[in-house]
C-alpha cells in the first residue's frame, strides 16, 4: 500500500487577490503619464534629428556651390522657366558634377510633412528613396539663390545662398545658409505676421 508523504510543517494556503479599483486607477494614471513623457521625449529627439539632417544637407549644398563658384568664378544661372519642377531638375543636373545627388535635395522634415498631407488625403506614404520621382515630390526641400550678378557684393556677401522651400520645423523657423557656410534660422511668414500685428497694437 502506497502511503502519502507526511508534511513536516504547517500547510499554508496562498490566496492571490486582484487590484482594487483605486489601485487600478493609480496604475493607469502612472502609465498614462509615462506614455506622455515618452512621446514628448521622442518628439523632441525626432525634431533634433530632422534639424541635424537639414543642417548637414544644407552645408553640403553650400560646399558644392562654393566649389562651383571657385572653379567657374560665377554663380549658376537659372534658365527662364515657370515650373518649379523643371527648375529643380535643372539645378539637380547642374550641381550633380559637384557632388550633389538627388537625395541631397530633400530633408527628413520635408518628407514628414509630405507624408502627413498624404495621410490626410488618403494616399500611401513614401520613403526617402522615392523622393524626387513622383509628381508631388519634385519640389525640393532647399533652393539655391538666384543671383543674376554674382559680382554684386551685396548679393554674394549678405544674401542667403540656400533657403528651405517650406516651413518644416514649426516654431524653429526656416533654415538658410549664409555666405561663409553658416546655417541660421529665419522667422516664418506666420511669425513675421504675428510680430507685425503685435507692433500695430
């Protein structure tokens, strides 16, 4: 006959109770706060990464233009055209021998705005590898200046060489590259209009 083993100590029963409603609400509130903090941190990190991407590409564009000017002793002369798409394609071909590829004309911040508008319109998103190929992506993130006379000291020394083509950074303003290669921020049209409105009061 098989005997059951005898217990050497008192047999204890463990009971697992669930969370009470106040405890559950507290946990949910903590998780919500953590989610908000994480999202804000991610948004700030993404904005800084987009800004760094734009600054890097604009400095590369300045270096290519400076090399062009040093070699040809002149500024690239834009053709007469009414189409932004045709103008960008001309710039892309003109600057390609100076080290600018198609991807160098587009920033991740611009791509984010394009995909936001596409989502609102019910269209599919596009990757960075697809920019410049589709019809609504032939307006680049940056446009070089149109100096008719590069020997004009004011134009070549004081006006931006490259300007962003849109307000891609929110309150951070529009980035421009000044002569000498320094990238700085200019106020957006909305910010300038707000400043004009506040001065009139």
